[in-house]
C-alpha cells in the first residue's frame, strides 16, 4: 500500500501470638550445630529470594522480563545442589522448546534471518475507553497480577489497565486510553459499541470474535466457574487439535470494549454439553501436547488472532515482510478462510488470520473497520518519527532476543547481526505497493545501544510492535514518552496539540 503519511488535519496489623517454644519435658531445643546450620540456610534462602525478586522486578519495570523458560534455565544452573527432581523438572521445562520439526506438530522452518528463535511474545494490547474495567476483567478470569511497569493506572495523558500472566514472567494483557492521541472521526467508544452490538449475548460466533488473544488455561473449570458466578457471557467450543487431542475453548468478550480472550484447555467438567459448539477446524496450528502436561495454573499465550477481510493478503504480507512460516491453512465450504503461522522456528505462539463472509451487524463490516483504521493512520502518521494515533494501541509486542537476554547478551550467545532490524525497515520501505506505514521510538539504552520500538501498520489496519536494535535509525527518532503524551518528533509542534 502507499506510504500513508498524509497531511495533518492502611490499618495496623493485628498482633499474632508467638509460636510455642516447646513444653517442659517434651521437645528439646536443637543442638548448637543444627541451629547454626538452620541460620545459614535461612540466610541463603533470604538472599536468593531477594536476588530473584530484584531481577524479576527490574525486568518487569523495564518491560523486558525474561520468559519462564529462560528463568527456569538460569534458576536450574544457579542451584547446582538443588534436589535432583527439581533440577530435572526445570530441565524438562527448558527442553520444551516447541520445535515443531518433531512428529508432534507441523514443521517450523528454522531461519537465521532477523527474527530469531529467541524472539518473545511480550504483550497483547487494545485501545480502550475504560482501562480500569478491562484490568478487572483480566484479573478476574486470567491467572494474572497487576503489572509493575508503565504508568498504570493514570498517566499524564491517558490511562492504562495492565496485568501480567503468572507463570510467564511478565507477558502482558494491556489496555490503553491515550486520550490526547487522535482517533479520527470515530473515537474509541464508538468502535467499542460496534464490537458490543456484534457480540450481543455471545450466543453465536461473530466476525469480531476473531479479534482475540488465545491463552492456554490448564484449569479451564476455574475460568468457567468464575464466568458463571459473575454472569459473564461466553461462547464454548470443542475441537480436535493437530495432534489428535480434544480441546475446549471459551471465548469471552469484555462488554463495552474491543477486548476478546479465548481460554483453551484439554479438559473441563463445568460446561453443559448443550452449550458446547463442535468446531470442524482446529484453533491452533501446532501440537498442544506439551501444554497438557504443564503444571497447573500457568496460563501461557498461544496465539494472536486477527479478523480480516482478506486472509491471503495478510498472510502474504507477513510472509514477505516478517519471514513468517505457515502452519495451517484451510478454506471451508461456508466461505471461511484460516491462515495460521509462526514467526520463529522454536516459538510456539502463532498469528492467526480468519476471513469470514461480510457481516454489517453493528453498523460496520470487518472491511469497514480495516478501512477506518488505515484511513486514520494515513491522516495522522506523517513519517517514521512523527504522528501517533490511538489505533496503534491495537497491537501485540515481540522482543527480538527474548526479553531479559537483551541486557546481558554477548557474541557467544547469539550472532549480534540477528538482533538488528535494519533489513526489516528496508522491507517496510520497499515493496510492489510502496512503503508501509510505521513509527519508530527509542525505548531504552542498553550495552548494545538503543533498543527501539517499531510500530508497524498491517494491511488490515491493526498494529505490530517489534523491539530490536537499529544501526541506521532516523536522526530525528524520538524517545518513547511513557506519560502517553506527544506525537513524536514533528517539525510542526502546533500540529501535536490535538483538540
């Protein structure tokens, strides 16, 4: 498509009784050596826990916390005297690199190109008018905690509702209300009303259901029980995976928002058989066998899904611009097209594109939504360094080198060239239809230099955030303003004052 850089229009705690020190004639106090050993062990436990907390907090605050698999690897290596079963378990988790060249799933083409095997899905975000309500939705139904980064809840120029999933060391579900950023003729609330009218009571599968985040939920019964308790509508499904297993999904729309989350599990006993819809198409393009044996309650991101008016257009763009690998493709007799794929050889998470027959319920088709988002981007984004509208907040984020690895990585860990994304920018600047619309921000200074955020507009109007290094960034690249203020480095400063 054409570049699209257009012209601007506390109470005190109660006392706790001391633990009994032993009764006369019953239990004797431990001998001095045992007491000393216990104190030493206690001190080491305190030091170890403190160090882990500092590391985790630092990574989360900076927005690049290591994934759970990397954490397991470092934790296992740091405790050589840990019980063998603990070490073996950590090693087994690390070993599950989801290499789909095995028989358990489709082939994942390995690549030494710019998007390396260490890439990491860090977040899924939505533009929202009520970020606090969305945050409560996340906390209620996902195994999560309030995020420690960002300016949640209140920023100078907006609000955020951010949580991170437990078990994945910082993967985030985010909502953003950047109220000083332009949205075009329709504001966020107007688009949210379209979603709400389309979804209704969730009794039928609608097109915007394909705009969602897919999460693995080992305890699906817990999710369903909470939804029933709070009268949260949902759409329940049963489907056969690529590995032959039977899986269940529950799609939930947070009313009054664009937020849709699909919770996936291998078993359940809380759903009435009459409310389960049998699906003919798998919801995931790889094997879920490794997830089935994961410990309870570790929710994990599985996929990002896009509703689209042209699945082939979007997939071809991902393939040519992002070196994506197709894992599943199907065209159904009722006119639905599915295209699933990955962007790294050892990464299990996928990107999905689903095209359905046009449906104008709610006043807009999927094609109408796409056109509106792209029109707004074209009107307000003037260059890679100038302009930023609210629809960029409909995005997911990918770290080039797996989060925390960026901070301490050296040449022995990974070819440094693979961490640079200059060739990605070159591909965005060239193509048969001209340049793509994208924005670049400086995120944080590390040993290797600036880590950059590149927000890319996809052909469907949704956005993708790639975090990586640049050798030749534009000289006027601005630093990200965490307060949600500003539009970037623009010559016309008056243009940035959005009414």
